[in-house]
């Protein structure tokens, strides 16, 4: 009797029936098996493929959340931007730092919660938003290194853009922004927590939820990148027109990083680090009474 041999190979994801591995966490790896021979009795090879969850590229048109849920988030972002710009114009941003930090923390997690609610309603896995899960310290430090290189490159791009905007007589309201910087050790600790929170919540909301929602709706990745980046810039109304333009470009760079890495983690690290560094740098400059931008 001729022996039957089954060959198991790992290869790229194809359109095959899914067989989810129950021993792994939700959204981890999926096992795909197919009989590649014309007849199993004639020694057809069986392929087992590992599909790692990656950030959706918008090829499927099924939305990740209900439209009304996205509309609610957009309305909240618009209202926040308008209120923030008015608050900045009154030059009252330097008062009650801890209260402002607490309100911002609650606001960010509230928006993230609404987005998560929409995902649950459509049964969209959270892992699809976050992208590939890379385990171990080595993978974390690789993402941290990528985040560092990305941050340096982004600062060069934004510095060049800032010079261009200054030549067009457009400057961000740096003096008003500096009023948000921490002034005490307690405020500094809360600022660090706020910065880490912003890195997690904003990357999840803009590069995860909104980017994928608009990419799905249009069937084009670039539409998701463009819309989410414009919304990201618009959400920072308190930084003025020039600030919003620069943050829109910054958001587009974060979108490209997320797509390149297939994960939000590197972007979350870079985003959190940027906010921490910016706050501390502004606090030092303010302490040294260095003139900052518009008055």
C-alpha cells in the first residue's frame, strides 16, 4: 500500500476557508488549510498558512462601524476644535493646568470609547484596528527604534514646512500653546500621563478607526489617509491655521508609518514621546523666558 505524505507549509495569505486557532487570543493567528492535490488519496499536499492581522487597506467596502457612530465622532471633533480655538484666543490656557489635563484625558478616552462602541456594534475586532501584534522585548525595541527614526525624520519635515509657512506669514500660536506646558513636578507627571494617553487614543482613533472607516467607504487607502490626516489637523484648532496645517502633515506621516509597519504601536510610541518632549521643552523655554512665536 502506497504511503500517504502530508506536507505542511507556511506561506502568504490567500482566499481560503478559515480555521481559527482557539488556543490563541482573539485576533491573533488564523490557520488556513487547503487540499492542493486533486485527490487526498493521491498524496495531495495540505497547506497550513498563518494569517497575521494587519491594518486594513480598504479593499473591502464593509464599514468597520455604523455611519452614525462616525458622524458622532466627527461632530465631537469639530466642536472641540472650535471651542479650543476660542479658548486659545482668550489667552486663558495657562490657568488651571491640572484641571485642563484631566478634562483632556477624559475627552480622549471618551472619543476612543465611542469608537470602540462602534466597532463592537459591527463586530469589528480590535486587533484589526491595532494591527499586527508583535511579541517579545526584541520586537518592542524594533518598534521603538523605528519610532525614533520616524520622529527625527518628521521633525525635519515639519521644520522645513514651518519655514515655508513663516515665509507666507503664517505662524502657529506658540505662545498660547506654551501656556499648556507644565510648571510644577506634579503637573509634569500628569503631563507625561496625558502624553502617553494621547499617543494611544489618538493613534487608535485617527490612524485606526477613522483611517480604516474612510478607506473602507471609498475603497481607496489614500482617501482614508487624507481624510484622517485632515481631521487630525482640524482637531487642533487651538494651534491656529499654521499649526493645523503642520499637524495635518504630521498626521499623514503617522498614517504612512502605520501602513508601512502594519501596526499602530510604533506610531503610538513616537506620538507619546513627541508630546512628552514638546511639553518639557516648552516648559523649559517658558522658564527661561524665551520669546515664543505670536503674542
